[in-house]
């Protein structure tokens, strides 16, 4: 199983206090955490938006089983062809775990089909992440509730399609709620969105958060070769009804 | 369109402060509110658990299009045959709107298939009901959020099946969240669960709450005769494939 | 309630046998059928792809409650800005009913987030449309099964997201099945996809098919003003948690 | 992982031609197939309805991770307390895979909340099982379509709740369709229904069918201890919002 962690890597390079919080970059912190939790069967690589082809060239993508995605400010600067290539690979079966403001990325909105707009407040809310589907594999071993002492608020109404399975709902001290952990399938690819994780807060150093992301990666691993099982082509044979 | 409002009618008869809050009984308050909001096309009747056959005899049920249900303490005392009859009519197409602790009734749990257990606290929480599906007819005209100053807390994990459509999520001042408005279909019947409404609080006098319940009744009205469209019988003909 | 019926209007203009089948164009046949079934409260207009702005300019769209869509060969020639404008209006609450090969349109695929590819055979299959959710308003009054003597085959796997509600499944004489009637919400807009209707077959003259489309239009009517209820903007106030 | 295969074991004991088809009983055939496909990590046991407590006593159930269920004629004779015990264990997290006419069992209908009635014909249909969700783990390695040369017809409308995920739809030569593979969660337990498998046909000897059932067992394995995570009790603390 080969995991690729993508990060916009903008805040870490431009703002010292964020570099201090994430000296390895958010991608580095996530890669280390996944390596530890998924064990030696997982081969973990990283990609950042400032790399050629955003680190998401065909060579990189072709071997990836699950892509973990963090992005925020530079959505508009993502190259459309690269987004299209990533999207095609998701539809063909690659797993995708989208974090926090990645909700607004071209990749995620184009897979959801809705705006993914939401209420937000750049304050300092307490966030409690409640598991609403305790038997789901992505909730395994996650504290009930998972307490995040400081995070940005993302609130309903959140323009998400009805999830296939809703796993987490967040409470914010300011009075809002959010469907914060939701499962989808698009094409043959399994997609999980998880909202905690503002760059201003050390959320990804937190054990329960790492547990959710590691669970989600395992859940999203494709069950066969990543080749689209959908064919928009003629099916003249009809042997199956003979 | 004929609406039947069922109420356990226990608290109102045994505790003066609740009778004072609901002098007409919860059923009477709901019936009056629905009458006002649904207009003359709606014929509204009431039933209480202390009546013969709990007010839910065949004559009463046979003409009912949507049943609104409130119950709490006396679930165990509901007659099984009556519950079975009501359940059969829901499966045949009658709409059902279940309120608050009706979640634990034999009728609702037998239609959901799960325990419908949930966390609760008999305190004095502030509840904010957020609309998460703003285009849904049950959310039409409902304040965003709908603020309920005092209510009992029901919290996740709430043992509900994944809803067909999730319309509301509640925030509680004590730190909990709840899927508080959820749509289901069972058989041909459309079912809506709405959680606000403890007897200790004047919730059903509130305009936004009445609006939700009236919307839900309209949404749940059967679209044809209430006769089960499912046939567990032999289908030998096969003319349709000829 | 104002309904707009959009048609690519290509086959009718270029192939005599199709003009003969649909002398008013598919849009004209659908408009007439909807007018008859929805009654005087429905104001029905038509738009065709060969008109300026494809007949979908702001003036036309701004008053539309539900858009009915048929397209097939000229998807690539649809103007992107027009598609974007229609899509924004759906997300803001306008209803959308997409027919047959409209599944492959830029509009529909961009709202679904998947390829909407499917198996197909341009032959002469018998299609039986089975209602799997008999209590759903879109199934009201529809024959069980709805028999379509001749139609193009569209078959699974059909790259659709998991529907919010699945209403119809089709059987084809050649051995295939299809999720042929499926409900979605994107933004505040309600979307229904219905697969029967190849231009080679007189499907839209058939009563049961017209019934489904009229039901779907009624179901998709927005319940309030068509203005996006989602705000991707700051929510600093927090008065609701005070 | 401990798997328990339950079988009514009535036809095999009373009708020689069925004993000949399934000399080990349907349970024995399934147990052998699962043993081969799941490997040594799976410990597989069997239970039959004619055993004391139907082979489903507390000792047997307490260690079971996934229960595979086949039943048909003797639903009414199942002991209610035993059904209740099994149901409680599913709600607490045990996986459940229900086959064919098990749809009508007390266990399954009580978990679904609907009648699970369906159209049927005891003939000799050809059944094609189409995968509609090719990325789903239960579809891994399953032929597209899976061809079953002879089987009883179960057809829509099938009174099932809207599935969390629909994986298979079947086509029958007589003209019917069926949602034949569907995923649910009830409580913390994951449930999969799979329709092929009449006793009159050697369906469970077929490789593709065995593959589906083995996949489903793996999918349904609980991700933690089987103890209900739902608490219908007071939650007075509220420390999480402090």
C-alpha cells in the first residue's frame, strides 16, 4: 500500500510561527504519523504544491493507492490538468482523504459536485468531534468525543452532498455544528473528508486525529487494480442474456 | 388530508406544572398549531394513550394520512397489537412524524430496527437546531439556527440507522450534538423524526418548531391510497418479459 | 411554478425520421405533456441549444423553478459559462430533471462529481422500469412495471454517486439492469435523473413516462426563493451561542 | 476472527435431492468455502436450528465476530428470546451476513424495520448479478456480471430500507430486477444482505457467490470489542464542554 501525502506547503514556508508548529511541514507530520500507525506495509511519500506538477505527475500518481490532501490558500493556482489527472485516478479507484480547507480545492469540489461552501470563523473555538457511527472502521479507537482544544470553526450549512456514511459530527464552543467526517464513493474511488486541522493549531500532532486519518487511509485503499471499471462504450455482445 | 395527533398524555394529567404549560395537552397544542398552519384542507384529530385502544383503533387509523406521535414514560404499557396495527399502516403508506422521546417507543424502534438509544441529560440546555439540508421541504421557513432556549439534551451517539436524508443537527450548550431531524422510508410510509420537545419546556408553543412539524406532515402525506404495494406472494405470470 | 424545458434539438433538425417522431421537437412534446399534467399553475417555456446563450440566458434562468434537460451529441459544444450559470442556479435551489443521455452533459456530470459513464447498446431492447420505492412522490401513479417496448440500453455499472433515494431500476431484454430513476440534492437544488428516452424511440409520447417526469418536476420545485443558503464567508457574530 | 454459519437445515434433512446437492448441508458447504477463502486466521463454526437454542446460545454467540445466516421455512418456529439475543449482539457490533430467504427471518426483519416482502417465483430463472459499486470491498474479484444459471426469482418491489450502500442489482430472465446486495448498519453492527441461493439450485457451490460471501464476512468484522457503544442513560457530567 502506497500513500502519498499532498500539502500546499505555503503557510509553513511563509510564516515562521507555522513553521515552528510544523517543522516538517503538515505533510511531514502526517507522513510520520501515518508511517508509525500503518506499519511497514505502508510506503509513504510526500508531494507539495511548489514542486513540478505539484508533485502529482503521472509517475508519482500511478503507484499511489491513497492520496491524503491538505490545501488552503492556493486553490486557484493549482494547474487544471494536474487536478484532472488526480481526479481521473480517484474515479479509477485511488482512495482520497481530504483534510480541512481542502474542502474548497478544485479536486474535492469537482468530485462532490457542490460548492462545499460553509460557515467559518477564524477564531479560537473548542471543537468536540462526536462519533455518530461507532461501528465504522474509521471510528475505531477514536475517543468519544475527540476533544480539540483550539481550532478554526467550520459550520453548517456545509454544502456537502448527503454522505454515503456520516461518521463524525463536530460541536464548536461558539454555537455551531458540522458534519466533520463523511464517506463518499465517486467512480470506483473511496473518499473521506475530515474537517479538523487549521494551520494555526497543532491539530495534526494530536493522537486521536492521527488515528482517524490512519483509519481513513486503510478504509480508502482500493480493493483491486486502479483501472476504471466504467465503460462508456458500446456493449453489443449481450452474451450474458443468451 | 387527515392528521391524527397521538399523545401519551401522562405528564399533563399527573403534574400540575405541565398541565399549566400545556392546558390542552401536548396533543391539543400540536393539533391547534397544525390546524392553523395547514389550513382548512387538513382535518385534525387527537388520540391519547388512556383512550380505548389508545385512540388508535382501526376506525381511527383507517382514514389517517399522517400520524404525529409524542410518548415518553409509558412505552412499555402500549398494547402490542395496537402497535402492530399502527406499524402495518405505516408500512402500507401512512406518514409518521415522531417527536422527542417517541424515539424510544415500540412503534419507532420497530420501524428503525435499532435501539434508538442515545445520551441524555435532564438539565436545562440551550439547543440550537441547524438546518444542514436547506433545500429540503421540511426546512422551508425555519430559522437558521432555530434557537430553543431550554430543552432536555439528547446526544450522540444516537442509535439511528443512516437517514435517507438528514435535515437538522442540534447543538447543545453542554457540549453535545444530535442528528435531530431525519427522514426515512419504511415500506411505503415516509417517516420523520424530530427531537426537540421535552415536556418540561414550552417547546411546542414555539413558532419555528411548529413550522418544522407542519412541514414534516405535508412531506409525509401519502401520494396514493394506503395499501401495501409489496407482495410476498407468487408472481408466476411474467407477462412483462414476454 | 415556472418550468423550462431544454433540448439540444439536433436530431430533430437533421434527421427526418426523428422530426417525424417528434414534430414539435422533444422539448415541444415534453412541454405539452407537462402543461397538461401540471395544470394552469405551471407556466412552461422551452429553450434549445441553437438559441443565443442556448436559451439559458440570465433572464430566462432567473425566473425558472425547475429545468428539464435533454441533450445527447453536442455536449462538448455547450458554452462553459452558460453551464456554470445553470449550475450555480441549481446549487441556489432551482430544481433539475435530467433525461436519458443528458447524463453525459457537462451540467450533470459537474453536479454529480463522477463520470456518469455507463454501458450502452444502440439496439432495440425492451425496457421494464420497476418502482423500487413505491411510497415516493415521483412514483405516484406509475405502472408497475412501466413497460417501454423499444429503447436504447443503458446498463450498469453506471458511474453515479449513491443516490439519496433510488426510485426506479430498469430491466433490459438484453440482460442488463440500470438505476434508472435517482434523486440527489446539490446545494439547495433537488435533482432527479431518469434514463428512458432515446431519440430513436417514441418514449416521451408514452403516458407512464410523462407521469414520471411531471411527478419529478413537482418534487423538484424549490420550497423558497432561489438564493444560495450557503455562505463561504466569515461568521464572527456567534450570537446564537451567547 | 470467528465466523458462525447458521442454517435452518430443514430441506437437507427432509428432501433427498437437496441432501444430495448439499451433502454437508448448506452450512457445511458455506463453512468449507469460507475456510478456504478466509484462510487460517478465520475460525469457522456452524449452528443449525434443530440444535438446543438453535445453536445460538450465549456461549456460542459471545465469541462470534460475524454470523452468516440462511433460513427459509421455519421462521415462525425460531425462539423469540434467541432471536432477541442474536439481535442484541448485532446491535453491539457483531457482523451479520443474511442470505436469500433469510430476508424473511425474524432476525432480519426486526433489524430492517420493514416487512422485507418481495415478489417471487419458484421457477427456473437465469439470474445475472451486476455490480453497481465496483470500488466496494464486497465486489472485489466478483465477475461482472456474476451469472447464476438457475435460481429462484426474488423481485422488486422489495420492501427494504434505502441501503447505506447498494452493491449488486440482479436481472432475471423472467423480467424482474432486485437490489440483491445491500449494506446496512444497525447499532454498531454491519449487515449485508445477499439474495442468491435457493435450496433448489447449487448456487453456493459457485465460485463467484462464495467470493461475495467471503468478502462480506471480511467487511462485516467488528473493528473493536462487541459492546454496545450506545448509552440510553444519563450523561450529567458534561466535562467535554467545560
